[in-house]
């Protein structure tokens, strides 16, 4: 589908074209940019509200900065659609997040304007500081370094660590705090309340106007202007904030809050900030979803709404026929069911109430479910603290975000053998969000930790049974990983029952080849089996269910009976379930031929889950060919190529 950009936007193929515009054109350009994002995202999907909220800021930044020489770093990057469109990617923007198309996040390999690869939050200040220190080292003192970070992303420890360092590094870094009071869900925590108190304080706003008077007029006021800025800053510190400005305390010079939708004002402010040396923070107030009424009203829903009718705002749903639930919803509902029976259960999510469906428990039992902000490390150690007191935390973290909290998992939970249940959502190939979000490594990085139990359900019923099992007494640290998206059972709400730890399931007996799977991807193997059966090939299928501890009895059965074994996992091949099976084989002196299917040792880009499973060679069709290859090889005693 062709999208018609507005009169100004259609001529912007790089920031150089943008700079040709008059300042008075920038409002119109912002309108056109906003419309273009609405047009494309409504048809092709993607993140929505965040980019709409920073349209004016994006235009102003590229108007004022000399990108890409000046370094602009977007935090998370889900708000960088306007940036992509203004930096030469307008015509390809409709391929955003599709297989082979543009990445949904800034990516260094994609454009010289994308200074730092992102997807996970709160990295921007550290990265921009590194760039600023490097510029200083190279003598490039004219270079600007700007991190744009949301109030949600600012809640993470990493952002605080960077502020702490930047304050003394005295480098030329400008942090733009894009404050819209939202994370994906409403932002939480004391910092959020602090920011709100700054932006609503009457006396502060009077001074803000004074600052506003000077910022944007430095060129007019001449050499005395910088002195004047200092004086006003001092009076703010002295009289209004009583030295209590958080950022000032960290040795940042704090400016703002300014209206992030006033593009002219932003341009002037940014121009002036270029001339103020050292670490600075500009507090910008924006509205998430700005300009699209429904998105402004229900900001969580419109964070990433899927496809929608841009005129009516109706979000397109797939056919009305009943479909299996999402794993996350099975998790959310089952957790409440269990928590009603077991009063030790507490729910924890780091900033993903809707994404993980922890919001179901937050609504049903607000006193027993916590959103702790974008703070995975804290979420894990907070859970550990709860567990020391006999409570039973269900800590739900996306598999790829759990990478942040690895030390906490080992040091705070596993070493003390604490009873924390980690529910890892989005495990395996995550799809359109791409490599930053694929939950590729958890099987490998969890199974090497002593005291850990690591399991993955093949369907909804299994997820419920694993959750039920994990809350039985003294289970120690317990990982349950499951993928993004739907399961396979429409009638999923079966009574729960305990599963013996470290036991798998034989799904069907067979001959010649044994397939061993873990988790939901086992359903691809089931599909493959049906196809193979029609061709007279009958592989056995085992669902290993636990990668730690292994079902040794089952594996002895497999290796005693089968000379050809295929392992299949939606996770990294290196160190994952297949590796565990090979270790078992070596330890017990078996010598079967084992083929391991899973995520190969390379970065897998974005696309639909099914496309990427196929690319990695473990969708049903690939499994069929692999098993056929092995069957032929058995008959001819050579491996077919
Ligand atoms: C480490 C990590 N945890 C969680 C997320 C999921 N996530 C993506 S955007 C977002 C909210 C960010 O809020 P904010 O920085 O305020 O930006 P806004 O969307 O409001 O513009 C979250 C929690 C992530 N990307 N990275």
C-alpha cells in the first residue's frame, strides 16, 4: 500500500532537507509526520503512542543537532519511528518490523543515524556518556551527545548508575527526560511522584518561565546571557527547590519542565543548551499518543495496539471463532486461582502488568501483586527478600529482560536456595520485536545454576500444572518458561495436578527416530509427526518438560532404543536442551546420532515467529525434512545432503 506523505514531509529525505525548512514550517511538518506514523502503523502495526508523543521533539532534535555527527541516542527505541522517517527511511517505513524489513528499534547496522542498538530500556545515558567521553578523548569538543529517555526507563538502576557517573565525568551530555507519566502501564514509584511534583509546583513553574525567558534568547541577549542562566538556576536551587533537585544533586544542570509539543520552543531551548557545557538534563513534558484522541485516552492499550482502522479507531481482531488463549493469560488467571488457595503467593512484575497479565492479579488482589518499575534486578532480589520470610513470590519477567538480573538469580536466590518461582514469558523467538526481545538463552543460562528447577510447558494445561507444582512446599528456585502468543487448547481450564519434578512425557512411541522436544515448540513436532505418519514414517516423540533435572529414566529409554535422535527447542542450541541431552549421552556412554534443532549461534532478526522458526530450521516443515533425512540415512547408511 502506498502512503502519501504531506507536502513538506515528502521532500525530507534526510535531516539536511529538514534544516532547509523555516522554523515556522516545523509545526506543519510535525503534523505531517504524526499523520504518516498513524497511516503506516494502523496498516502495518507496531508501537504507536510513544512515537506520537515525541514527534515535535524528534523534529526539533534533527533540526538543531548536526546528526549523525552529533550523537542522538534513543532509549528503548520504540519511540523512534519519527526519527526513522526523517533519516532516510520514509519509503521503507512500511516494512517496519516485518521479515527482512526495517527493525522496530534503532539499529546501528540499519542507519548511521542510529547511534546505538536498543530494545531493552535505560541504556541511553550510559551509551551517550561513553560517546561523549570518547569525543573528549579524540578532541571533538564541538560534538553533542543527547540521550532521550522516558520517565519509565528512568526508573531502572542502570539509568541511575549512568547519572551518577555522568555527574562527575563532566562530559558534554544532554539527557532529555521525556516525561509522559507512563511506562507501558502507568508509571510507578517515588521518582514518578517527584517528577509530577516538579511539573505541577506553582512556584517552580514561575521559575520555569524565567528559565524559558532566557533559554531561547541567549543569542539575542548576547554574552551576558549565560551568566543570567546561571543566576536564575541558582535562585531556583536556593528558593524553590532548596537544593533538593534530584538531578542537580547528581551534578546535572536541570532545565525545564518545557512543553514537549511546542516545537518552536523546543528548537530554541535545544539551540541554547548546545552552548551550555557539562552534563545537563532537560525535562520535557509530553502526552503519550499525542494527536490521536483514543491513544491519548487509553495509553496502555495504544502502546502497541496491533492493526486498526485509523478513522474509527477500531482495533482489528482475528476471526470470531474461539481460539486458544495466550500463555500470558493462562499465567495471569492461574496465578489468581493459586493465590486464592495459597496465601503465601505474591506476584511481582517489573513494569509489565499488561504484557505479562500480572494485571489480573493486581486487580483481584492489589495488596499481593507489585509492579516495581523497569527494575528486573530489583524484582528478583525483592522476591528473594520476600522468600526469606516464608512468602512465595511468582516473579514474572520476559525471558530476554531476565538477562539483566542474572547475578540476582544466582547470588540472591539460587545460592540461598530460596523458593522463588520465575515465570519467563516471551521465551524463545519473540517475533517482530526481534533480536533484543528473543528469549533465546534462558534454557542455557538457567540450567547451569545449582538448585534450579527449569521447566517448560507444551500447552496450557501443562503450564497450569507446572505453576501448581511450583507452589508446593520447598521447591527452591523454579523456572517456568513459555512463549509469546497463543497456546493450543481452547478448553484450557482443567483441574490442576502436581507433576513429579524431572519427569517428561512420552507423547507417542515410534520407530527409527526419536524426537525430543521441550515446551510449546513440541506442537510443531506433533504437526510434523502427522505429516510423516502419512508417508509411512513413525518417529517417537518425547516431551522432556524439564531441562533440569533431566528425566534420566526417559533418556535411558530413548538411547537404548534409538540410534537417531532429534532434539528440538525454541532456544539457543549452544548450551540448551540438546546440549543437556548430549551431555547425558556422553556421561552414560551411549553413541546415538543426535541432531540438535534450535536457535543457531547467530543473531536472528525480526519477523513473524513462524517465519523465524522456519529460518532457524525447527518449524513443522523443517522437522519433517530433518526426520526424513535421518530415515533415509538409516536405510542407506549415509546421510542424505
Ligand atoms: C529492560 C526492559 N524491561 C522492560 C521493557 C519493556 N518496555 C518497553 S517500553 C517500556 C515503557 C517505557 O516507558 P518510558 O521510558 O516512559 O517510555 P514511553 O513508552 O512512556 O514513551 C517498557 C517497560 C524493556 N524494553 N526493557
